[in-house]
C-alpha cells in the first residue's frame, strides 16, 4: 500500500511562482505535495485543515489515555476526561463513548479528521443543551401534519 501523501496532487516548487493561484486553489481544497529538486517535499494545506488535524491529535491523546486505563467503564473514564459528558444520562454517556471511539477509528482509517471532530462537537453541544435545561421538552415541528390536527 502506498503512502497517502503520494496519492495527493503534486506540484513542483517552481509552479509556486509561475502558477501560484492554481497551486493555492488546490491547497485550499485538500493538502498538496510541493516537490523540490534539492530537498525534501513539502505539504501545503489550508489553516483549517491543519487546525482539524491538530484537534484530532489532541482528541486522540485523550482517547488513548482513556482506553488504556482499567478503572471503571469506558463511559466513566471518558466522562473523567470530558466532564461535559456528566450532563448526559448514563445510557447516553455509554452511547457517546462508543460513538466517539468509532468516529476516531474512522477518522484515523480514512485520514478525515472532521469525522471525529464533528462527533465530538455534536455530543458536547448536546450535553451543553441538556445542562442548560433545553433537552427535556417536547418539540412541535412546524411541518408535522399531526401537530396541525391538535387543538
């Protein structure tokens, strides 16, 4: 299996000065490889891409610490590292823990940091809403035909 960077779009360093708009447009979409004649190739990516990779590494370090401990259930260990999980019910904490581990595995396997970051953000925002008292009310959907029949 080839290295993932080798499958990425490549540009020669000379193209940065001759055709910078094309190189930068490609780097805005996904990381690219800039090859150099006398030195190691470089990877050029957007700040958003670099930030999401950094977030994934930070999440991974927490997740590794949680999964290598033997004290308590996975959900309990994760709630210790991610205290916002305490706003969730016990069953939701267990589901959250499993969803976060699965999303992290998918992110690492596909090199797509947004999968784990989106899952983490979604669960954290849900816990925040529950803590604010916004998670327990019934929602009336405006486009729900059954709600139009209610008096």
